[in-house]
C-alpha cells in the first residue's frame, strides 16, 4: 500500500492572530508553525500502516521554502519521502488541483488529509481532490482499518458516529480520534538525523485557477465588560439571562 | 438562473439549519433579483420552505437516496444546479453539508467559501465575510469562479421568515454505482438528543468537575435548559466524555445563543472554538480563570453548590413562565 499524507503548515494553536499590510495578510511575526493538528493525527495513523502493514509513506505540502522545517518534521516522525509543491496555498481549489496531480502521477492507494487546516478552516481540499480524481472519500474520519482492499472507517457525524464500508483507493479527511492524542510522536534525534538524508522533492505548481481569494481580514470586536454575579444570588443570573440577554 | 439551496432533513423532517440556509438564499436572491429553488431529499413537508422564501422545491424521492451519502447527494445537487442554471448554491455548515460541499465544489469547479457569517457584501463580484483561524479572525473572501458555493455558519444569519408560495416538484436524478461506493453500515446516535451543532443552548463541563461521575448535574442543567452537553479537551482526552462532545479548536465549534461553561478555565483553543456563541456564562471556582475575560456573565463559586441551585432557580423560572 502506498500512502500520501497531505500536510498543511499552520500557526501553532496557541498563536495570537494578527493581520498586517493594511489587514490584507496574516502577520507571521513571532508565530511558530507546526504540522496542522488534523494532519498530524492522520500522519500518526499512516505510521501505523507503515509499521504494521508495510505501507510506503510519502508526505506532500503546497507551500514556499519556509514550510520545509514542517515537512522535515514529518520525515523525522517517519515518512519515507516528501514532496513540496512550490506555490502559496491561498485557495482550496488550487491546492486540491496541485495535490490531485501528485496523486495521479504517484499511484497512491490511500490519501490522508486533515478535516480542515486550523488556519483558514476551508475543509475542502480532500473533498475537491476526491471529486477531481473520482475516488472514494470519507470526511471527519475517526477510525480507519484496512484489510487488503477492504476499508472500514468511522466518521463523526453531528451527535454521533457512522460506520462506513468502502474500498481503496480512498481519500480521508482525518481528525482527532484516528489515533489518540497520546499516540502522537515527537521526533527523536535518530529520526531527525535520518530525515536529513531523506528525499525532499520540490516540484513546480501546475496551471490551475484560484476559485476564491481573501481580500482583507479583521478581528472580532473586543468583548464588553463581564457582569459578575454573587454565588449566593444565582437567581440573578436567571433573571439577567431572561430580561437582559434574552436567551432563555 | 435561480439561487439553489440544499435543505437538510433527518427522518424526513427538515433540520433547523434548513430554514436558516433557505432564508440566507432568499436574501442572496433578493439582491440578485431572482428566486430560490431548494433541493431536498425525501422531505415530508417540502412546502414548509415557502415560509422562508423558497419558491420551488425539488424533492428527491428516489429510494436509494433515503439516507445521506455525501458522494451521491453531491452528484444530485450538481445535477439540480445544472438544471436550474444556478450560479450560487447555499448550504449549511453541518458535518454532512461540509462533507458534500467540498465534493460539490470539485464537481462544479466552484468557488466554495464555508463558515460565512453574514449576507454577501457584494454580488458582482461575490464577496462574503467568513470566520478564519478558528474564530480568531474574519476574512472578506471573493469568489472568482463561475459557480459559487456559500456555506452559512450555524446560527449566524437566523431563520428569517419570508412567506412565499412554494411549488413542489419531483426531481429524478441519474445516479451510478460509483456514487454509492462508500456505504453506511451503521449509525450510532442517540435519537432525539439535541446535538451541539443544532442547539440554541450548550452546557459544557471541564476538569473542574473532578470526574465523569459528576456529570449528572450537567445533564440535568442541560435538560432544564433544553441544551446540548459539551466538554473541554482535557475531559475528552481523559475519557470522561466522548470525543464528539469536545468543543474547541480541534473539536467541534459552538455557535449557540447561550454557552454555559462550568469548571472550564478557558484555554485559548477552547475560547476560539466557542467564541461564535452569542452569550457566554462562566462558572468557575478560580477568579483568575482566563475564561472570565471572554464571558458576558460570571459566577465565582463552587460548581457543586452553584449548579444545583441554578437548576432549582431555572425550574422555578420555567414554572412561572410556562
């Protein structure tokens, strides 16, 4: 089995979000970039397939040279090879076209992407790829078992979960649940050393349209003053929620 | 050239978000000077959409399309869009809609913008405001493709009523075997339970509750309020509650009218995930908990005293206002 894990390079979840250049760009000053958490759960599951079922594991990202430390981390965790498509990932359709091209040429059986990147929250790249390639697709995937060609997956639905039967080739949009948080791996020194020797191929982007673009950004209005209620007077909260906030 | 809206149903009844996306589509159609056509699957009362501005309903009653299948449904919606010559398609932000929305965008080479929080800022070009960075920011996004898909954020636009006469038509799409190559085997869901995605009110518990055995009062508070229950990340990581209840940046987003956080300190990732909620109440024994800075109402106190009392007061309130 040949697996491709698609990785987004995103700000760490604790990052403060600011915008720059007249509110037209995300301000990366002082921001630490990491493997998108949803992708990291997928990468960790892919490592299981590599170690237990002998899968070959490649990772790919769409991004500039600045994303290479993040891809190297995926190699240090255990991916065999990496591909970087040299373009700015500003639109989901464009990114999906780039990755679909890699899938088409690479003969992958399983493509694992995250349910969404935690920066722009588009959540569309794996689904668009599935449509472009005519492949099976399971989104918000929280469990994945593969036996030869047969796939049993579980996806999270609103208020529960759904068990799905399908087959390879398959694309999934993964998230927490695919593996436990405690299963996530921190690269060790040996992994980091080995990652330096592994192949990181840089390819040019293919011609593809940008279907959307972000013109400008803004931040939520600052929160007004909180109203504190004495713990001995809980009835006041009920009264405020009814008469002032009008939510009950 | 109408605006097409996909209105979700469950057990043949429209979900709450169906009326919200219909109202949104009506607003888009009003600005464009056109009308709204809805696509529904096995809806019991498709004409109800007329209350929210839908003039025509294509109600699919094909046997094989009774239960949700993202690929098959996306294929049907794509066919409806082509039949209607729709340039704008409106969907919700439910898990199912986001699943099929991406497939639909790929099929139609459409520009898809999810998490949209307001009516379009302009129609030509189409510009919409959406949340980014897990609610820590907003983007004004322009769609440059021939077909646009707008995913409306839950609870962001409201179920605005616009009564029109809705005509209901059958619609017989063509499907192929490949549309059904992912099959639903089993659905594990408590019937009738309010979900985080649909709830007007969400009651959420954190590590401050000390253990899963103490969730009875959270459930009771939720029952009194007609609310869904949720939890913080540590609580789901510890296995006290299922992952489907985890709200926050890597869990589910919450956009309810009222969010009640009990024993949750308010990590930045949690605050991001719930910030779209309109009114936030924080109950915590630690007056320094960061959540107080992001809340509307706060009580510093022991949850084990405050919550039972709150339940009593709410019951009294309900009895008086019944």
